[in-house]
């Protein structure tokens, strides 16, 4: 009997010691950061990531000291299924509970990027790639993907024109993939539809044919002038030319058709090339699709062009205001003046 009591007492003592050790280990883990003077660690949680994988990665990056204990903490709080996807700014000086709270309830780090007006889809793709938000090839495939285009109601072969110029706060992944490109492209297109909604006459989305006309014309207006006061007048010129069955003769459409390899020097041979689908010097009517991303000012101009008799225009100086003409004689005179002004500028 005495032997039994001694054994029982020993077991109780061991149990108490074990409980005390577990308590100490748990308390130490919960209240001790990996580093006294912590360092910021940018950490990505991929969409659909398992908590065990995240915990292991956190331990490897020095944000928590023990992945297994971190998993137990999340399970105890019933937060192991509530991880957010995104990039988080964590700190190796935080306690495990603070790290867990940030991953579940905190705000992922968002990266600010501005997409200017007038960019082509490939310029936008390069801009996003340089910012580390997408891979260019993924972006190219997404904005040409029929499922993507159908989902977002885009009636063209690409999402050109629908990649809304604006300043965005976007999530950033360590290794951008196709899903990331789709998410970013979708964000830009969603923003277009949101901003265009109050611009449509009557507040209703236009029929497909009308939408196509306005989108293409708005993109040409965007490339032709950066002066707000001229946008409706430029749109009116092209409207007049279309009404008279005149070819548009818009340099920006030809340049777009030449693609990313255009060297900045538009040659006569390129203007004479009928194989360029966007060559409005050789092909009647509007080009097959938009030629850039445009702002709402250009879209408003395309929807409501200025009514006038002008059918020609040429810049006074590169990048400046334009002279508008109702006849070829006046237009040729304005062209000669433009060339003189250009030579003066180049000789300075």
C-alpha cells in the first residue's frame, strides 16, 4: 500500500511538473517576441493558403519562434480558418497574438500606382510589371482572354480602352501569377464601368454598337489632344468626317497598329500600308477597336461632340493647341505654319 501511495504521489508530482512546464512554455511563447528590437518583415499570404504552411513560413522568416505553437494559438482562438490573402507588414518584435491578429483582422499592405491617361494596353502592362504587381505576359493573356472579356462585357478582342486611368492601391505578391494579373486587370476594368456609369446618356449602358463607337472615338480624342477645351471639337471633326464618308486620317491610329515596336518616327510608307488594320489613311471608318486608355473627359467628348463645320485640324506646336479648318486650303496653310514653328523649335 505504501509503495502504491508513493507511486501515485510521484505521478501527481510529475503531472504537476508537466503542467507547470507546459504553462511556462505557453506563457513564454505568448509573451516573448523573436527579437527585442524587431524588424519589419513583408509577408505574403497567398489566396487559399493553409494555416500550417503560413505558420511554417512565419517561423522561417523569424516572425514567430515556433510554428506548432502558433498553430495551436490560432486553433484555440478559432482563427485558423480566417486568414486574409495579401501582403502584410509584420514585425519580428511583435508577440504571436499580435502577428495572428494582423493576419486575420489587419489591413494588408496596399501599393499605390498611377496609370496615366493615354497609355496602350502594353504600356499599362509594362508599368504594372515594373511595379512588381503583374508579369507582363500574364497581363497580356488576361486582357485578351475571351472569358475575361465576356465576363466584363467588353465587345472587342482585347480590354484596350477599358483599363481605366487612375491611381490605385493594389495588393502585391512576392511572385505575381496569372491570378494576380486577372485580379489587377479586373480592378481596372471594374473602375472603368463604375466611372462611366454616370456618363452614359440617360444613365443606362449603351447598346453594343454605340458603345463601340464611343469607346473608339474617345480613345482617338485622348491621343489627339491633351487640352480639355479642345476635346469636344476634335470629336466633332471626326464625327463630321464619318458623316461625309471621309477617311479619318488619324496618325495615332496608325501608330497603334504598328505596335510596341514603333520608334517614334511615322514614315510615309507606314501611312501608305493598307495591311495595318488601324491605318485610317487607307481604311474607311473607325479602326477596329480603341487605341488607348482614356479619361472620362474624352468619353464625354465622344458622346457629345461639338457641332461645327471643321473637318481638319493640325497642331500649332507639338503638344500644344490646334488650328481647326473647314477646307483644305486653310488646312494646308496651317500645316505649313506648323512645320515652320517646328523648325524654329528644333533650331533653338
